[in-house]
C-alpha cells in the first residue's frame, strides 16, 4: 500500500499519536515510521512531572487520617478528620490527572504516551473509595509506565500485585477456605479472626477475562475458582494487621506482601495443568502461563488493533500482532514495532472516533497550550470522569459509546468556549488547520474555516470537523 508522504506524516501524528502540535507533522514527514519507532524505549513511558507520593506514602497518610477519626470519636469531637480530608485527598488525585494531561498535551513522544494510556486502560483501576483514590495515580506511575515496552508477563505481574489492584478487586479480603486463618477462625479461640471473609474471585476472574485470555477463550468457572485459590495470601503489608499480623516478606507498610496463613493449601488445577507450587510461587506460576497462552496473544492483539485502527479491527493486523506477541515471548517493544510496520495501521480511512480525553488533549495540542484545573470538570461533563472508569473493563473506545448527539453538542459547546480563550488576536486559522491536520484537511473544512466570521469561530470549526474528531 503506497501512501502519500504528507498523509503518512499526518497519520503518524493523529492516529499513532495524540494529535499534532505546531510543526509536528513537518518534523514527522521525512520518516514517519522512524519517528514513531524512536519513541520506543526500554525504560518505558515518561512520568508526569510533580511531587507525588508513592503507594506506601499515600496509604500511610490515609491510615493516619483514619486513626484521627478514631481519636475524634473517643474524645467526642464532632468533626470527622477523614471527611474533612477527603476533599483534599481527591484534589491531590486531581493534581495527578492534571499532570498526566499536561504531559500528554506537550510531549514530543505522543506515540509513547498513547501506548502507555492503552495499557493503563487495559489494566484498569478506578476510584471507588478513598483507598483507590490515593492509589490510582501511583498505580499508573509504578505498575504501568515503567513496563509498557518490556515483557507482557512483567507488566501483568506488576499490575496484578500492585496495592491499587489488590484493593480495587478486593483481593486483600480473599481467604482460602482451608487456610490456617480460616481454620483458626472456625475455632472461635482468636477473637481477631472471627468473621473472616471467604474466597474472593474478583482478581482471578478479571485477570483471565480482561487482562489475559479474554472472554470465550475456553476457560471455565472452575478455572477461575482454582486461580482464586492460588492467589490467596496476596495482600498489602499493614492491611488488617491487627487481625493477621505482619506479612512474611519483610515488606514495608503499603507494599505488596504474601500472607501464608491466608493461602489455600494444595495443588491447583487450571486449564488442564497441575500447579503443585506452594505459597506465592503458585500464583506466579499461573500468571507466567497465562501470559504465554496463545489466547492471551490473540486477546491483546485484537485490543491493540481496535484501539489504534478500527472498532472492527482488520483480521490481518490482528494476526500480525498476535504472531509478534507469540514469537517474541510477549516483548511489547517488538509488538509496538510490528504495529508501526503494519500496512493496515496506515490505512487512509479515519475509523476511530476520539474519546473525550483524546478530543481534549488533541485540542490542547492544536492550540499549543497546557491544560490546568479546568480540564477535570470538562472531562466529567463529557462523560469520562478522570481516573474513574465505570468497571474493570475500562473506558469504552468505540464510536457508539461517544458519538451520541448529546455528546457531540457538548463537545461543540466546549470547543466554542475553549477557542475564545486560546486563539490569539493575530492567529492564522488556516495555518493552524494545516499544521494540525496536514494532508487530512479536507476542502470542505478548509472552505468552512475560510468563511468563518472570526478567528475564534474558525478554530472551533477546526476542532469540530470530522477529520479532527476522528483519527
């Protein structure tokens, strides 16, 4: 497939990237493929800039607030320190999102950032309580960004064992029915162990269904239950310490730990294979096999093709990505290179409708400005609340979910207000349009921009044009 070099440069910036900044398409034009491949690096994705807490620090601060609430109840104080601090905590999480949006709006490695955002959505953690509120930012920084160009198995283990995922999917509550803790609980001799929860299958199910094998790949409910048993004991140091005591790994409070007393003893049988390992090694052994399972390769390849190219992904592209995943042992840098080298990824047709986040970030990039506090409420209004995916499936990426008449009207309203704020008095709308869309700029949009009654109106027409709304 032969593609006009100007169009290929535009595709590199708008489909593989996050929308063109001034002069980005011109800089990409000499070698679009090389421009994208140069953004792949072993150390992973860039980190948002700012002074942000680690997971242990965030959980430690939250624990202190909860201790303050207990003290307030003892002294009879009316004020609840946790309620008072909840707003501050959520504002802190909001600052993390703003820093991430600022990175996306200004980065010169937009493919690298889009690649990281794909994996964060794949391994979704959402804000469902104060614990996940303080952990979702560290999760992306600690478990996702460093591993996005490494082996998939490492990314899988890092995300599955991170405190944010363990809290989000209730893994810290999972107790093996025949574990030491469960047996002691049934005796009633240790008050702290009374009323223990049972086996929780959330993490095991989502790893199989969403993170690795995918729906319809052949695993059964029995496999999910056995995997959940293998994962018992995976927890966080300092969680429910009064009940369970310290973990056995010497971890610092707020870090991953393994509680042998909560682990279900015995051999596990999953997908026809026996796992005789004991303790933490059992869960790790299952994760290793899931990462290498051919069904996982197909699932990941399909999602990548759907994210980058089309809601109905080209079978040839899926097969090529799947082959790369399998032949390299899940080396994600090689899979990224395969995506860039695939002709289907460079098809001229724009078959992806931007999510609200993609629309806003590409708008900021087109205007060459950096978002601030104002972006969070706009995201809320457009239906994509920051760090708050509605389920472990993550945010939808198909046009049907975002291209509703109401959604388009809200984008139009925002585009008009945004244009009024960012368009300079001496701006040249046609030049901005050419810099932003390159060869994608259609004659119909160019005519509409040229006929606009003001620079502000011209820029809002650009933002709402079909070729800007799609990628």
